[in-house]
C-alpha cells in the first residue's frame, strides 16, 4: 500500500511539474499571444502544451512499470494521478502565463 501511494505521488510530481513548466513557458511568450493562425499558435499550441504534463506523466508511468520497481497493481492508480495532475497543472500554468504576459 505504501509503495502505491509513493508511486502515485512521484508520478503526480513529474506530471504536474512538467505540465506547469511547459504550459507557463509557452503561454508567456509573445508568439502565443499574437499568432492565432493555423500553424500551432495560441489556440492549438496552447492545447498541446496544456496537456503535455499528462503525456509526460503517462510516459513516466509506462517506463517505471516496465522497470518493475513498483508493484504492477499500482500502475493504474499512478497513471490516473498523473493524468489529472498533469492537466490541472497545465491549466494553472496557462492562466498564470497569460497573466504574466499581460503584466509585462
């Protein structure tokens, strides 16, 4: 039980940290503010970077699952924790990046 909780916390930290960092950095740029055409500007680019933490968290869980460090029963819980945390951190980073861009 303790290893499941530990695996969920580690995967949530990896997904949340990377999702926030990537989303904040992209949405803070002038490129995200001005380019709304079809070449991955703010509408589509922001969506990709908002969900990047979820993708990184799932890849981390998949890699950690193949290394057999944690029990296989905890893999599903860790993936769910990574998905939710990555998306929430990406949305928070998106709003904070836009606010940071507006203040400058």
